[in-house]
C-alpha cells in the first residue's frame, strides 16, 4: 500500500500499512537503512539519478528509503499528495516558511504561537528582509487588514499553544487565497486524527513528530505535508541544499510509533476530557479551557472543524506564580516538563518556559498568566491522574 493507494482504507489501517516497501528479504517490520550514500550499477545511472531522469536514492541528506516510508505513510494518513520529513518540528516550520519567501516579501501570522515559532516570524525573517505582521488569530478582520501586496503566506497553529484557542482554518484560508497567499497550519495540538487542515483549505500542514507521532519521548522529528506542487516549488530544494534532514533511525522509530498512534491519541483524548470534567468548577481553578467542552470560547468552530477534542487541557490556578509552583511541586504522578503528547502525563508552566521570552504584556494579551498550566494527558489510568491533580490542588 502506498500514499497514492485508493482511500478505501480507514485511518487506523493507513497508520499501520501505508508506504511500506519491502526488500527482497520480505521483512514484516519496516527495514532500517542506516546509510549515508548509495552506489550505482554504472556511471550513466549515477548521472541520470542526479539529473532526475531516473528514480532512486542518491544521498540520505536528500532522501532515504526508511525516511521515504515515513513520509509516504504520513501523506496517506493526512490525505496529502506529498510530504518531506525534517530533523525537528521547528525545522519543518522554518522550512515551510523560509522556502516560500525572499527579501521584500511579507508574512502574516497569529500572535498565539509556540515561542520558537514566534521567534522565527518576529526575529529571523526580518533579518533577511522579510517583513512580518502578527494578528489576533481569532479576529478575521485583523487577518484581512494585515494583507499587503507582497504578502506571501499566512501562518497559524490551532488549537493554540498554550491557551487552546481554536482558529477558523477555512475562513483564514479564504482570506489568504483572495490575497494570492498560502496558509500554513501547525496541527500539532489537534493531531491528524482530530483535524484535517488541508481539507479545510490550508495549503500546507506542519507537525513536530516529536509530540504525538512519536509520543513516547524517544526522538525528535518534523514533517511538512502539502500538494506535490507546493513541496517541489517551496520545500524540496530548500531541504536538499540546507540539510535539516531526518535521521533514518528516527524515521524508523516514528514508523513504529504510527502503528499505535490512533490507540494512544484516542485514549489520551478521553483522559484529557475526564480531567477537564473533574477540574471544571473547582474552587482553586480560575479558568479551564478544553476544546471538547461546550463552554469552550470557540465551541462552534471546534464543532465545525474538529472531530475530537485534544490531548491538552489548559487551566489557570487561582493564585500567583508561587501558588502555581506549589501545585506543580505537589504532583507525584504527573511530571513537570516542557514537552507534550507523551505516553506519560505532563504539565508545563508556559510563562516561565515555552513563552518566557515574551514580555509580561505580550503574555497577558495571549492569556498566559502566572497561574496558567498546560496539561498533556498520557496513558496512565485516568482516575490516577485526576486524583494526583486534585491532591496537588490542596497545596495551592
């Protein structure tokens, strides 16, 4: 089964079967090709490969059989024509943006971004003559007002990190396309299970494969998914010449992870919903946000474009940073980290970690208070997780 196979197979099946190419040994598990280069039968064959006149592998910085299987499986799962894997999620974001622009161009992005993504938009691109404008992603009028004649692409993540706002992908895509621009969506928090940005009008989807795709804290990775035209025009040559390639070993790990992704993310989403229900209305919780609840601020958008909630919950402790740290330090089962989407349940304090670079005013604008906690559901028994959280709240 390949990425171009008929869509008669359901997502769970594509996660296990898509993209596999067996060697002459007929192995059941995908083969791991730990090689930098490849040899050719003749000099003419070598020349033909470099000219692109003959298919085949040349060098693992360009492409590799194991990496190609991961790319094909992800493309089949996402419903994309093509994919390119990268060394990390930030490599995917940076390549998708930088591959489209040159000096004199303009990018529009939502303010609510992961700290490193915002740095690329605000700090890196302008160094090379690419202007950028940040907008409130929920306000469609701001997207429209930010458009310039030289605007080349829009960029957003939804649900957002860490406050879980849900931006209307279809509406933003329509604004971008009317302006002759593209839309890149970071879909990490929703995962491909619960949201399909390409089907909603986005031109490109990016993931940190480090999160739910691996989901077990073992390796870094990223992936860019789009049409074949977009990949060839904006991504392929940038990756080939600059080298942010995925390790074949990491690709093999991620292939094995995809086989269980549906089971893991489904269970994690159920646990996140249980946690949200248990904490809603708690006396020491000032604010709780979960895309699967009817009281989510963008519940209508969630219902329109998401098939499930999320593995993430955001909640605000009713207290200052010291009180929030007392809560975090009192947790026994749940671990403090800056990661998410893992088999282990994790919590993050965004104001002092992922978004610490922002000014207090910028954090306040995004709803990132000293009491905000980002919760990532793991695979433990939901009751154990809830009990740990409730016990830790006693320390606030």
